[in-house]
């Protein structure tokens, strides 16, 4: 405000403590009111009315070039090492002071060009994978507008802003100003208020700003994300080359940008090490898209290699960097916890991992080949022994790892040799006679990654194969649920199968949240839509406890449970 009663304390303070000259920004109405009549005052701004002015201001790379004038005299053109017209204004304050005390512009120019800004003032965190992450301390609507305008001068593609309001009182007082301050961004995500020791105000939160922007602003996508600790996950998976992400706020919002920047840099290193043009590398891949149960938090670094050599390079990189590495197939027999999976998650199912070659009575299949496809190839070649695989939802790699089985058969009993990658990244061919096999487990494959396998069959008539294939289909169709599931939850504990035991305990159709014990098969837990891993785990614990207390049976899970409960 420029009301006299508002400016009076500043005028009194200024006159009592300032005996010499003053340098002020003439573009600021309050500063002009306070200082323009002061004897010896020096003004700076954008026009010739000022003692010193910056003109022809233009973005130049990641900096800004402009002409410096003293009255009507052109002193020269300089380049500031950071972008933004507001930074040029700040630089003009320094230039004015320096010129007034006798430092010439040529001496100032190198320092201005080499200046990279104050920490948390349009601070570049990273440029990785075509994505730029910038942090800025701006938390007042005026600062926010200036920062967004500066970002737009850098010609970003999509501009995404993560904003943390500062203080409840300021959020309440400046609600409407915040409503229009973010115009120019393509997406705004607001987290909760940074209180700065202030007590909460009823009805005031980050959503206050979201509603103001929806009411008064012009931002295409606006959302409230109260949990600042998962902000990086809210945006990371959706980033694409050309995007800019700006973290704005005076609190600790910069931590989200720092985390995102670090993970993007690691992702770029992974992409470089994979060295496959058609290989897929993504950040924070939602595992509910990659599992048959449709449950799970994100994989920190998701990789889909196309070649055995590329996968071996990734294995070596993980070992060198100390990164956890997990291999998954089509996502069956898998429960990913709600917090996600830290480190690398590799899915070798395409490219060389999808090869399927029949030679005589042998079939070579890559780790990514679905068991249904393997059974079909054997049927076409007139080879028997593969019919039971038709109803298994997984692929070769995952089925070998857990020695999957059905209808009295198991995977390893039909394998001649397996090609693996060791934890050191070495590719080895292992004859089945050297591999120890257990019920629903092959210990060697817990450390070595299956790349492919050679299966054997025996000649059989088309009619015999078709009959057994149809019998397998019918058995599974009538005994297994069609709802989203991971397959069998428990290993069979003995003479009484796990499904029958659950049925006898009266637990079929028992539910917690959106997770439910199937009413078709007691050894299946299904996702009725929106279930969480925590709900599934609670059901598993309930079944195990009841089996122990009522039957003395210790059930062991067959489903693989991976990841962590807290957000990655």
C-alpha cells in the first residue's frame, strides 16, 4: 500500500538511519514514493527517466543480455549468467552502486556473466533425459509470477510447478492473489502448508490455493497433494523430454526437486549403460500396471531390455553402483507392497527374450515367452507333455524361478538346460543336472537371472494333445477365479491342499477392504478393484493364524512378496 500511514514507519526509519545517498528501484511505486525526493537519490529501472536503466533485455541461452544506460548515454551491453527480468533488475542495483563509486562497466561485466545465482533462486538442479528441474524460494504471488515468467523465457515444453504454501496466515490473506499467480504453468501440484512455527488455521490448507486457482486462474491441471514426501512420485513417471519442473516455496519443497533430480540422473546413467535404442527405461513405473493382481507401488527404475547383452550390462551396472536389482516377468505369482520397489526392476520379456524355436523334440524359449504360447508351439509341432502349461498365466523366466506346476507336473521336469546371467553379469549355460530343484523353488535362480531354456517333449498325436489341452482349460475354468489375482497364495502344506484347508476353515469370500478370498478357490485372494497390498497381507495373516490355531498347520506363502510398505 502507498497510503501515508502505511509508509510512515519506513520513512521515519529511513531518515533516522540514512545520512548519505540511496539507490532505489524506480519501477516500484512504494520505493519511488519513499526515496525520489531524497537528496542524492539514484534511481534505476527500465526507462530513460531513471539515472541508470536496462534496455533491450533479451534471453540468451541460460542467461540474459541487456544494454546499460546512464541517462541518455549508452554505457555498453552486458550478459547476466542467470535468466529473468527480475534478476536483471537486481543486477541493475549492483551496477548502479558500482558505477556510483567509480567501478567501470568493463570491470563488472565478467562477474555478471559468471554469476550463477543465489542458492534457491532459480537454481538449476539438473538437466537429465531432456527434463529440467529448477528450484526457487519464491513464495509470494509477485515472486511466483516472476519465476514463472523467467521459466517461460527459456522456452520449456510442458511447465509443471510443485508449490508449498508458506504460513497459514499468508495463505489465508493472499488467497486471491495466489489464484492468478500461477498462470503460465501447464500443471500445478500444491502440497500442504509449511507452517514456520505457526498454528494451523481452521479451513486453511494447500487446497485453499488449489480452489483459488480453479476459481480465478488459468492453469489447465491443478491438484492438491498433501503428502510432500511423495511429491516426486506424483510427477516423475509422467515426465517426458522437454518438460520443466519448478519447485516453489520457502519451506522444504526443494527436497522433492532434489530427489527427483537425483533419480533422473541415475535413470539417464541406466539408459546409457543399457545402450539399446529400443530398450525401455522409465522412472517410478506403477507396478499395479505390471502385475496380474493389479496391486503395488512404483518401481524406482524400470528397465525393459531387448537383448541378453543389454541385460548383462545392466546387471553389472547394478553391482557397480550397489543398486538392488529385481527381475520380474508378466507379474503373476507376485504381490508388490504399496510403497514400491527401490532400485532397478527389470522385465526381460521382449526382443531376444521372446524367441521361441522348435527343433525336433526340443523347444528353445526365451524368458519372456508366455507358457500359453509355449504350449501352443508344442501342440503345433506335435509334441506332448506341455498341455498343463496352457493355463499357467506366467512366462518361462518366472515359472522356472519358482518351478511352477499344475496337474501333477512341474517346470523343471521338462527342462534340458537353462541360460542364466550371474550377479557379475556373466552369461552361462547350465545343464539341468547341475541345478538343484525344490518344490516351488529353484535356489540357484534366486541369484542368477534366467535368460532362456531348452525344453524337451515327446511326439504325440494331435488328438491326444488337444484332449489334454482341453482338459487343462476346463479344469482351470471351473476351479479358478477370473478376477484379478496373483495365483495361488500358499504352498500346499501336505495331503490337504491349501485351497481345501481354507474352505474347511470357512474363510472363502472373507474380505478386508477390496481384497477378498475367492469364493471359487480358497487359495486365491482376488482384487475386487482398488485393493492394497496391506489389505492382502492382512488377509494372508488372518488365514495363517486360523490355520495354525484351529488345525496346527503352518502355511507358507507361494506368492512372492516384494518391495516395501513405506514410499520409495
